[in-house]
């Protein structure tokens, strides 16, 4: 009888799977942006610059997490589409939709990262820019949170048939 791998061996195997890493990282975007948004609202309401800085760092880290999430998602695509195209055509369609949405909206996360970095650095030299930039980052973070939820909504339907409420998306004519 073959013995099951131990904790460290299982962890090592999972960390070598792009699918696992993508699923592990993606929630950082959603939960991180949610925390960053709440933190920025509180910091702006309280007019507390140190709290703004912490919230901006959370937003920056969340926005930067989009890069490895996209990287590992793209790396996982071929293996996922190969396993789904034969067994679950609807799941394959949702995988394509998830990939398309991720590629279409990745720029939003990069923009938020740049804005958050600017909001952290520029007020050191121009203190009056702190609050307006924090408000701008807050608005951009809400947009990024929405984009992340939109991308993740399609991703959740890949393997979870219970989340599929209608027909799968149809391939666009530009493909």
C-alpha cells in the first residue's frame, strides 16, 4: 500500500501547480481591496494620515497581487482547457471567459498600484496632495474591486456547476 504524502511534500507539490497558486493568490485581490477600501474610508473620515498610509499599503499590495494571479492563471490555462474541453464544455467556456476578463481588466490593477504608490510618495514633498490622492485611490480601488469580482465570477463557474445560472458565454466573433 502506498503511503499518502506528508504535509510538506503536499505543500511542495501544490506550490508547483500554477492552478493552485492562481486560486491561492486571487482572493488576496478581493479581500485586500475590501480591507483597503474600508481602511481608506475610515482614514479619510478620521483625517488620519498614518491610517491612510496603512490603507494605501494594503491597496498597493492587493493591486500588485494581480500580476502573479494573472501569471499563474495564464500558466494554468493549457492544462485546464485540456481537461475541461472533453469533460465539461460549459466549464471550458467559462475558463475562456475568465481568461478574457482577466486580460481585459489587468490594466485597472496596474493603474491602482501606480496611483497608490503615487499617493504614498508624493505627499512627502507636496503634503496637500495626500488627501486628494487618497480619495482618487479609494475610487480606483472600488473600480478594481468590481473588476476583480467580475473576473472571479467567471472563474468560480469553471469548476462549480452550482454557480452556473444560465448558458455559458459564447465565444466572441473577434477570436
